[in-house]
C-alpha cells in the first residue's frame, strides 16, 4: 500500500471536464479534511456555474456519438474500468479512509462492492431489450424500443464515496447516457480518482465530467434550468431531495431519488438471539452507522428485550475506536464536527425524555470527530431519535408485545427504505415482510445491499431503483413505434 503522503501527492485535485483535469474557472479551491484529525488533506478545485456549463456542453457534445457506440464496446469500457479499480484497490481504499473516516477493512469492502457495479452493468449493457408484437386488433404491429435518456446530472453523497458514484455512473454509461457528477464536498477525491481510471479505460472525452464544489446550489441551479439536461439522479437527505424535486418539476426532468431512511430492526420472541445480535451489529455499525440503510430503531419483543439489550451492549462496548488507518480499528470518526454534534443532540434529547444510556453516550475528547458506540434503552415514543435518521453509532431500543405491535412500530415513520426482521418462523417472515412499508427487507440478515438486487425505498425515502436489472431502466426511455 502507498504511503499517505505519496498517494495525496498524485491524487487528482482539479475538475474533470472533457477528459482532462482543469482548474476551476476562477482558480478557486476548497479544503478536504481528514475527519480523524480535522487537518486538511488537500485543496481541490471549486467548480463555478461557468464550469458547470462547460461540463454540460461536453456531455451534450458527446451524447449522440456515445449512444451510437455498440453496447458491447460500452460494456468493454466498463469492464476495463472495473479491472483498473481492482488493480488500484489499495489506493481507492486508503483514499476513502482518509477523506471519509471508515476503517480500511470497510473501505476495501466498498472498493469490491462499488467496483462490482462497473462489471454488473457492463454485462447488462448488452441486454437492453424491446419487443415486437402484433396489435390485438390485427391492424398493425407494435414495436417497442429503448433509448438513452440523455445527459444526466448525478449528485452523490459522502458516506460511500465510490459505490454511490458507480451505482449511478455504470448504468448510465451502459444505457448510453453521458453524465456530469457533483460529488460531496467532504469526499471528492475518490470520485476524481475514478475519473482518471475511466480515462485510462478508454472512455471518450466528455462522456463523464466531475465537478467538486463547496457551493453546490450555485453550481447546480443553472444546470436544472438548462433544456439540454434530461435527468437528475440524487442520493442524500430527504429535505434536499424535496428541493431538487421541486427544481426538477419546472422542466419535468426525469428523476431518481435515493433519500433518507429510518430503518427498523425488529426482533421477535422466537428469533435466534445470537444471529440477531450479529445482524444488529452489522446493520447498525457498518460504515460507522453513517448509512441510509443503517438500523436506527430497535424494536425488540419484550420477552427477549433484556437479553438482547445486554448482549448488544457488551458487543458495542468492546469495539475499538480510532483513525481508520490503524490496524484493528472498527469504528472511525464521523464525517464532520457538525455531524458529531447532531448525533450528540439526538442522544441528549432522548436522555432528557427518559431514555437510559447502557453504554457510550458521549463525544470523545481529542482531535477528530469521534463519538462513542452507544446503546439507549427505554427510549420514549416522543424522542427525536425514533423519528430522525441518526447517521451515527447509536442504537435506540424500545419494546413491543405481539406481532401486530411490532409491525405497527416498524411502520410508524415517514420513511421506508430498509427494514430488518429476525424470526425462526417462515410464515411470520413472509407475512411481516409483506406488511412492512419498506422498499427493502432483510430477513435474518443485517446487510442487504447487493449489486444484483434493486435498491430503493417507498414513502419519503425516494423514487426509482438502483442496481439489479431494474437499475438500468432509470436511464432508458421507452419508445413505441406503430407499424402497419
């Protein structure tokens, strides 16, 4: 693995437009911080509205020729990009740990997961199908074909700097769309390195642009009003998603929205508690709890609540905390001081309303933005932490009696992204899965994301699906041709 100083010296830090690194139009830069220390890692170019226009110009100029390239050739470019990401796995993992904070082992896992979207959608590129059927009236033939939506703006979050990009870029490219990516200001480096990889893989200039910026709205607002932009895909918070949907409405832009979550983790009395605690640790502590699929509300049947709580508390108390670059670290820092303060505020609110701290419950002293792995018990129904996405290493536990009460508690939220249930009863597993108002349900498992499965939510957790065979449809228009 490279030395940190060596990697930072070669990581791209300019905008990626037209197949090359360029400075911001006004020469401005902004800092990227290491959340483990608070120190500046590097300065990167800060895109302006004029840079956004240049990137969209490049996407529009490349759209027709990119869509005309045979699907097999687009697939081969995605395959080569996957191979190059795997070859530079250590660089990508270290870079993600430095700018986002997750432990190196988890960053390595994200490289495998995020890279796999490139391979998966490369394989899907050659399977874009239409249909040809006789009209039921017998008066003609129905020809249905699929065409790329066109130039797309992707806005990606900071918590999975590679995977949240490749989950959008790969299907867009497979479908024949060009794309402008605005990565999160906290974690732009991983995406800029991916741009370099795509160029090496043979991606034509203009098909991909990457625009880091510290002033997102200033950059993207003019793009929303440009008639040449055909689609927006966003992963982030529900409040921001609502703003983007309102902006998209003025031009009826095609949208994909993967928004916030408030995942319930429901343990029934007949569950295997060893498996349930293992699953809870995975569902809660993956990515330091900074995941939209993270278990947020732990609804435990009162018959097993005390035992489950004791076991989970012991496991959480034993986690090793520190900078993600150190061996054996299991919990890194939160992304910013503001995020750490937000977690602390939700915990304080719950405690003030009667919750009990079983372990943790405080920010850690010293440099960096660390928060103790925390278990809250006896959490009252009016605690904000049961309503709001905590995005941190905090498990809030409440009890219930009976299956109907467990389902009602799980569904008592405006969100509906992911849910988790633990039971040994197959009938109950199917019955509860169907009753849960959630786009994804994990049955006796704490990690559900899969490249081959559709990812997305219901209610205020978003619109559309990413990954799986469904993922490419978000970047395709359906055209009907009537034949005599």
